[in-house]
C-alpha cells in the first residue's frame, strides 16, 4: 500500500520511526532534511499523487495544538484540534484537504510525546472540560495500522481528567477500540452522506452499511458515538435519502449511545474550491448550486437553510434536539 | 514524451526504438515523431537547462511527460543497472528535488547527485551525473512534478571507475533496458492524458464565442457554463441553440444559466 517512505534525517533515531518502518520492509526509504522539501513545493498534482501517496515521517515543531473554529464544536466551551497526520486514505471529492495542501502524500508527525505535552498543558490550564479534535486534517482511524495513533493516544487521554477527545472517521478500522475499555470522555464520530452520494463522491470509503455496523458494535461495547452529517449535500430525492440514512442509523444505534450529531452544509474557502475544481474540471459536484459569499463557496443561502431545516426535522424523529449542533457557514 | 539526453550515443537506442526522425529545420538537435520528442543537450547543467527550455518550445506537448535519460556513475549499483532518481541533489545548489514515485515499476530507486565536473567519487547508494538537477528544475516550469522523471543506466562504479568506461558501450547498456523504460514512458503518458483539456467543451465554447461578442469576464462565465453543462450530461447542442436565440452575450449568459439551474442537483 505504501511503496515510498520519506523520512526526515532528524527523526531517524526515534523509536516510533523504527516501528513504522518495520511495517513496510519492501518500501523505498528516502531521507530528507525537512518534510517541506517534499510536501510544500509548487508544481505538484494532488490528484495524481492520490493514485499512490507516499508516507512522509517527520517531526512537527512550533505550536502543535490549535483552537478550533467556533462552529466545529459539539457543546464544549474550549475546543482545540491537533494533527498527527495530514491527508487521508480516502478520496472524497468535497474534501477541503485537496485544496489546502499541495501534496497528497501522508505526512505523519511521529513526535507524539510533544503533542501529549501540549495537550496536557492546555487541559491542566482549564477548569472546565476541554475538547481535543483529532480528525481535522485527516481521518482519525483510517490509517491506524500505519500510525498507531489511537492505540497511543487513547490511554493518554484516559489519564487526563478533564480532556475530551473526538476521533472523527469514515473508517471501519475499529479493532483497536474493541480491544480496550471504552473511554468515558471519548467520542467516536462517524461521518455520513447517503449511500447514493457516497458512491459518487467518497472514493475508497467503506459502505454506509458497514460504517453503521461499526458504529453499532462500538455503541454496544459502551463507546460514545457521534454522528457527523457534514457536508450536507443537495441531491435528488434529498428528503427520502437522508430520511433513509437516519432510519438505518437509528434503528441500529440506540439514541442514548449517541453523544452528539453535527450538521453542516457544504462550504469551502474560495481558494481551496477553485484549486480543487481545477484539478477535477469534469466533476459534477462543482456544477452545483453554489455561490461565492464572504470568501467562501457555499450553497445559495435559501438552499442551505432548507437543507439544514429539513435534516434537523428528520433527525428530530430520532434524537433529542439538544444533541444536534449546526455548523455555521 | 519529451526526452532530454546528453549524447547521441545514449539517445540512439531511444531514437531507433520509437522511430524518431531528425527534424532538419530545427535550430536544436531534435528528433521527433507524432508522440515523442527528443533533444540532445550535450554535457553539463547549463546545456541541460537550455536544451530543456528549447525542447519546451519545439514539442507538441510541453505539459506532458519529461524524462532525462542517460548514463551515470553509482556508488553501489552494478555496472549496467538501471535506476530512477527518487532524490536529486546538486553539488552547488541547495534545492533538492524528489520526483514523486507513482509508477508501478521494478526499476531501482536511487539518490542522484548532479556534479559540475565528471566525478570519480562513489558514495554508497548515490548516483552521479551532470544534467539531472538542471533538467528537473527547468522542466518543473512546464508541467507537474509527477510527470518528470530521471532515468539512468550505471556506466561506472567503484569496481569499474569512470576512466575505464568507453562511450561506445552506452548504446548497448541503454538498449537492454528499453522495454522497462518504455513501460515507464507509457505510464507517464497515460497519467499525463488525464490532464488533457476536454475537446468537446473547448470546441463548443469557441463556437458559441463566435455568436456574440463576449467580454473577458463573460467569456470566462461562458466557458464555465459550457463545462458545467457537459459535467451535468446535458446536450451541448442545446446550449448553443440557447446562445443563438439570445439577443446578445449578456442575454446568452443569463439564459444558459437559467437553463442549467434545475440540473445542478447531484444525482
Ligand atoms: S474521509 Fe474525511 S479527511 Fe478523508 S478524504 Fe474524506 S472528507 Fe477528507
């Protein structure tokens, strides 16, 4: 799956690096001084690299934990994100990562201990519960077999008394979670669009059915699960498709196991959108009913309101509205 | 494919394999057929830079694939081995290139250092040439890095140093790897084809553009609308008819936009 691994010279001594390398005995290993030499240059094609991304192992420096946009939260007052990985195993055509990064290579930061220190400091500096989102620049679980992220960080979060962690995923690679006791302050949040949309736009993503199954299994085990209906996409038979999706989920996953549902209509910074559209000029999604507003490409206001209202209404048949959070455009 | 090769002795097997013809009227040593172009650069970085620039002006497809092919020294590979550069250093420049390795190939990946003078240095795992870095840096101006690769055959190594190498051996050495080189060429070309502009959209855009006088802004809008119509699987002939029945460019943009509106929902 990974044929080429780039490594920063400075991390060659780290045990995490050796551990990852040992999983790919046949990979070509190429050293670099800094990951930016590979990840940042211009004249790279995200679309082409997506066919066969390399893995870059590097050390992240500077600030490692960042405040999260207000609209991203699920009820907490203090919200942060951290990224051990940039980019994703999957290839969703609406994904903003395609517009944000010049390269599709998986860029993994192996200095987990530095992330831990910063998370610990932030969490200790707050008296109220503090949220840490791990799936902002990647899928939290899809590359678990490579990164060992969850198996490393969940025990760490368990020891932090007021820290909540969200794993956000479209993966069914949940084995690591089944192998441990559920954490009281962790939410495993699954993102969904109806299967008809997923088949068109979420390339490589497990089926909706298998994700619901994974969610159900985790809920049964006692994990808190989350539902992320983001992006909400205008489509034919919108009501029927989203209604089916919600029914399929809530018939399998009991309401009490669901920590939160968040809903956000498709939106993207204009610069990212233009970049992605240029890479996929034939993509139907980009012929959608979008408008440029305030530096963002989003649905025309009226459409966005309708989509959100309808989905909130559909959800209200299944879940307490207090658990539903609307992401603002 | 655009080939940049230092000497005729290295290029001859490629010229023969693809049946390239010398372009007599060209001001550069250029060989071409419908699909491929090859330029002889001569030795060294400056020559590689100007040959790559010149070829970009003479080729049909500067945004397509680029390969720098030739012989090179190597610190550990055997004489006659083929390798592809995964990292390209330069003895005088700071910038290092990492050609993305996307292609299914059994070709060994190696680091390559471009030197200002012929090198008798043989560091473990390192190849040595005199053109690749300058070639790569220049070709990056014309296309995306994934489509630019450097492929070399080992001519000398610690057991057979450079002073024992005869340029006469170059054609045979390259010849034995042509099949694998061609496999790579095909993959790069296939990849590059995914970037080709949709002719149908372009033709229709140009044809509608002649019906009314479109300003630059409206022309962009029209191009986008035609592309959207195609992506939405609509008949482009209908779009043209709408333009024809419109009174002017502004009216055409408005009418086509309104026509597309109900189709813009995902299936
Ligand atoms: S799963 Fe999430 S991070 Fe991965 S490609 Fe899809 S939207 Fe992007």
